[in-house]
């Protein structure tokens, strides 16, 4: 399974998981962990730290350039 398809599955699970009750959350975690081969704790951490956007803002590192006045 490619990384893109794993991400798509995670998006679908995240949408349901974020508004679900505890029983539904448990069922989702069990299903996702068994089908993808992940441990449940790993799936919980994935869903807690999930970010919808894939674009990161680029920030320049280091000192700012100084110019002579």
C-alpha cells in the first residue's frame, strides 16, 4: 500500500473519529489497526497529531542579512 493511499484512509478515519462516541472510536481503532497492521497506540497517536494540510510554510533559518546603511 502506498503512502498516498494510507494518508487517504487516515483522512477518512479522522473525520469519523473526531466526532464519534467512545464505542465507535474503539471499533474504528480496532478495524484500522487490524487492516493496516499498526498497533492501536500508534493509530491513536496518528489521529491525535493528524494535520489536514500537507503544505508547510517555509521559514528561512539563520541570521537575517545585514546591510551597510
